[in-house]
C-alpha cells in the first residue's frame, strides 16, 4: 500500500468533518473561524478551504451575518438521501456479494465487529462505523463511480443514523438486521441481500419520518 500524503487543508477537512458528524459541532450552530483556527493551531486560509469543501458536501452552509453554520438535519434531506440510497445501494451490495473474495469477506466481518463495538462503547462514532460496514459490502463491486456515490450518500447519512438510533430498541434491531444482511452477503445470496438491504434502508427512512413529524 502506498503512502497517502494529505495537505493541511485535507487534514483540517477531516478533523472538522468528524466533529460535525459526531455532533461535537452541533447542527445549526455557527462556526467561529478565529476560535476554530486557534483550536486547531492553523491559519484561516487552509481552514477556509476546508470549510468550503464541507459546504460542497452539504455539511456546512454560509449564512449572511453568521458565516458558516453547521447544516441542520431536515426531513427533506433525509427523504432525498435515503431515496437515492434505495435506488443504488441494494443492487450494488447484492452484486458485490457474488463478486466478493475471501479477503473482502474478512473485511466485511471486521467492519461489523467494529460497528457492534462502537454501539457498545463509542456511541458518537456509530455513524462512522456504520458507513464503513456498508462500504465494506459495496467495494467488491469494483465500480468506482457507484462506490463513490454510495460512500457520499452514507457520509451524509451519518448524522441521521445517530438520530435514528436514539429511541430505545433501535440499536438492537439494527444489529440484528446487519448480522442477517452480512450472513446472506457472505453466502453470496444476491436476491436475499438485495431485499434485506432495501428493507433496512426503507425502514430507517420510515422511522426518521416519524421522528421529524414529532418535531415542533
């Protein structure tokens, strides 16, 4: 594996993105660039570059008189993102199941182990490890553009995953669904995997609709 060299802007992007996705930087909150630059020990030029990229990702918005603001969670965004996932992800993961080799299967098992460990011990990072699990099921597809789209949609979904898992009982159901999907995926059961993944994403969207409906 080659050495990956990140620019300062890329490093800042990753750090700020993680703070947004874990909820350390709250949805709807303003980002004070001076304070954030001082906290990270960087100048405002690479910080501004990183924040512009985060705006392109949809995680930040620029508001007049407020500067950059962490994008709020919304029902409209959840509907759009999860509808796209339903169109792309079940087919992609199902096809990947019949292409996966032993190494890919090992990676997928490890990804689920990390996700389950995060659910038990590291709640703020459940979204991150959920994304890694879904990507581990997708990558054997070996279609670069599809994988990149799935990754981006799962990245945007991370904060919604955390929101979705807040009510009691959701974590246990998610763990059971993930385990069942992985078992079918490991056995190359293409049709079963497609159906399970579709239901998994669709049920999450239905739950999110109910949660947003209760927000004043």
